C-alpha cells in the first residue's frame, strides 16, 4: 500500500478532533515501504496542548528514496506552528529539518 503522508496527518487531526480532551496524538511504524522507497522507525506526533496552532513533529530513523544513490539517516522535521486551512491544506512556514546523507550500503 502506498504511503500517503497527508492521509496520516488528516487521520491524526481527525482523531484529535473527535476527542476534545486530547492534547497529543502520535503514530509510529517500524517500517513503511513502496516501489523503490523505504522508511524505517517512523514517528509522527501532533501536539495540541498549546493555545495556538498545533505543533507537528516527524522523525524517521532511515529513509531510502527511488532513483537516488543516497540513504538519509535520522531525518527530523519539526513544525512549531502548523497552519490548517478550510480547504484541507496545511502549511508550516517555520519548519526545521535535520538529516544526514550517506551512500547506500
């Protein structure tokens, strides 16, 4: 089954909206893969505890992409202020991304 990043975000938001007392939602997977790509050690978190916009964090221990001769290790994306729009789109203008690259082994 193909990985749908926006689907996971919408799922987390939907679960959090269904339970108003939820302050944090998390999703993790040991491994997700598709044609030519693989994620290992995926952790996705949504922090709803603050009064402002939710914070989103994504961490992947290992990432392989199709057509690239590189492997990314420990990819971390943090969005302290996730903007959610009525048309179903989202944006993060203050995101931070940290990763390391190495040749595939």
